[in-house]
C-alpha cells in the first residue's frame, strides 16, 4: 500500500490543494487517512480508482 501527501494527490489529479479540500468536503473525492494526529495522506490505490471512474464517467 502506498500513501500520497495532499499536495502529491492534488498534483496527480491536476487540481489545486484548495480544490481538493473542497471536493473532499463536498463528498466528491475520497477522504484522507490520518496517519498521525497531524498528518494526512491519501491511499494511492483509492486515488487511482477515483481517476479511473472519472475517465469512465466522461466517456
């Protein structure tokens, strides 16, 4: 299992960090995992699955 930082996740999906945060808050993107009390990360496989779903939806 691989984790991505919020910045790396935003870069991977070609959006800003603030856009990513808004999408998570709106329920339009998977929530991050709390690795520690102050550190967030996204599961890379979940991010990839979300990206694949967006491509499928767009076709």
